[in-house]
C-alpha cells in the first residue's frame, strides 16, 4: 500500500523566543515493512542529521535569532507491507527495553493487570499479551484531552482515560513488570475513524526471537496501514518533535497529521 503523509507542527509564542533547539524524529527509515519513495522536511533553519542509539533517523535544528513561530513540515510517500516488522532484531540488544522510565514506572495497579493476564495464559505468552492489551483499553477508554506528554503510565491508568500514547505506556510498564522487553513505537496510521489521530503510537514486545506489535488503542496487530517513524523506551525517546527554548512565553502548539492511500 502506498501512503501519502503530511505532518505539520506549528509553535507560536506571545513573546519571541530568543533561542530554541528542536529534536525531530519525523523521517521514516526503509525496512522490510516499508520503503520510503520520497520524503522531505521543510524547516525554518538548517538541521544536522544523525542516527540515535535506537536506530532512529534524527534531525537537530537550532534557531539562534528571535522568533515568534516555528513551523515544521514533514511530507512524503511510503510504500508499506502487511509484515516485515522483524528485520531490525539485531539493531540493539532487546534487554535494553526491560528498563522502566519515569513515564513507564509500574505501580501496584499496573503490576496487578500484568499478573492477571499472565496467570490467565501461563503457557501462551502471546495470548497473555493480547489479553493484557484488551484489559488496558478496557480500563482506560480512548479519551482525548485528559492527559498530556508529561502524564505517566500509573497516572493515566488511575485516571481511567487516555490516548494511544497512554495506552502504549501502560502496556509497556506492564510488559516490563513481567520481564518482557517492550518498546514504544511512534508513527502514522491510515484510519477511517475521525476520533483517532493519524499520528499514532503502539508497542512492540520481544518474544521468541522477534518483535511482535500491539496497537492497543485499536486492538489490532500493526499492518500495512501502520508506518513506523521511531522507537524507544517511552514517548520521550520516540516522539516526532521535542524541543527546548529560551524565552517564548505563551506557547501555543498546533499539530496535524494527514495520511491517505495513493492506491485509491
């Protein structure tokens, strides 16, 4: 399937920012699952490119002059396949993804979810993970506006609400509590549901020598409708845009990602 993506992020400030630095993980890489036919970043300043420790394509942009707006645009065409998710198995030791972070630290409630799923399927780890995925969504239905980028897994579960980012981080925390390496995936999803954003997050868990994907928010395995951007231990490692600034009071953020099929 050929997917056309357009992802624009705009920061505006009531007073000028004197200096800002943005870390951008907005460039997909080729794999057995996806082939990048064309891709372009349109940025307000020069950016250096590198590959981080997780294997993500990263651009680093610094604006030294005062500015009241930052407009970031990523767009291109990527051809996806239903499978091909396991070709980066040797990129980094999976045991790295057993470590909890501030956003994925498990509390007693998360450990209880994990243990209940494992106990229900003691001889079938993948079945236990599928049950865990369903339990997470049931415990915190998709509800925009209740959480933000700083909301940790335990807090989101206690709220009983969240979006794909929160579902993924709760699931990761539970998987790691069971000893399973699990990683956060950011990307895009071709989705007919207007309530769900095209910019998306899901999880991958290491089992039987391969990564297995779990889209908790949509209760499905990732397929040709999913396009991977970056992976990491949590949202902060894999989010498309992350920045710091001096000045720039009254920040306002507007972001929109559009994904459409070219086959049609």
